[in-house]
């Protein structure tokens, strides 16, 4: 089993930097991810997103959380990926010439928004579903958005995450490099990454494509049937 530190991952020297003050008065500072980060196979992108900081910019200040859980969907060859249905009005973003780094938001079961970031590792594009974050900034407003004071339940699961951060269909088609959603490649400490099967799907349920931080209380479903990396 190995421990990974988020600052060990590669950064694009052209990336702008961003700083966020957490609710416990720490400064999270680092380069923001550009589209190039997502121009790789989806599992690699998903794995490398763990530990990075998702930031939603607002007029009242940022809402931010450390990414602790995400799933990979592998484009047209993955029956669980929306791109596999063939090109439609809903999934046309997957078929763009250079889709990597684009935000894709869909509504699940007619109720919950789910936020994804497209990659170019597959054709048509794959995507990373952001499942859970550990809230670090703007927590009071997240509690208002979610109508709960339970910190562990604020952004644990894709529907809760989008509700906490106020992410709607209006974000669909925006660039992760330009905002209003951005990701900081910042070091918030070491962690042990873990892999398991994806959740809440009926097709290809046994693919080990859900990645999360081991022993993190903000992961939506921390149990795993598979070994931790290097286990």
C-alpha cells in the first residue's frame, strides 16, 4: 500500500494560480488545472484528481472541497457512459473535436444534478463523475444549500455535491480551466487511494473504476470489495 501526496503530480507550467482561504483559516494555493490535464485516458485522470481541490467561484466568495471520490466512464465503449448511446442532443458535448476539460452536467432520475469533466482519452470522449468532496471553504453556505448541519452529509455523493456547491445545468459546457468551476492542484496532505466498482449503475457494474480516499469520512461509500493500491 502506498501513500500519495497531491503535490507530487505533474503540473502545467502555463497554469494560472489560485488561492482559497479555508474556513479554519488555512490558505490553499496552487496552480489550476488546464484542459491539457484532461487530455489523457479517463482512469488516469480520475485517479490523479484525488486530493485536488474543487472550487466553485461565487459573488460571495468561493465554495470549495477536496476531491475524495470520483468515477471513470470510458466513452463509447463503456455501456454505462452517456456517450455509448450514440450522438444525441443530450450527449453532443462528448462528440466535440476537443472536449477535454469541458464540464458536463446532467440530471439523474429527474431530481439530482451530477457534475462530470470530459476527457479525450477515448473517442467519443470519456468523463469523470465527481462523487464526493470534503468541504473546506464556504461550509455555512453549503449547509444552507443542503438544509442540513451534518458536515459528513454535505457533499457525500454526486447529488449532494452539486446541491452543496450550487451546481446546475447552467454549468454544462463551461471550461474547467476558465470557471466558474476550477480545480487547484494543491497539497492538503498525503492519502491512500483505493479502487472499487462504480455505484448506482446497471451496466458493466464490475469495472473497478471508482477511486476514493481510504479512511476518509466524506466518501459516499467507503467499503470496497477490492484491494487498496499496492495492497
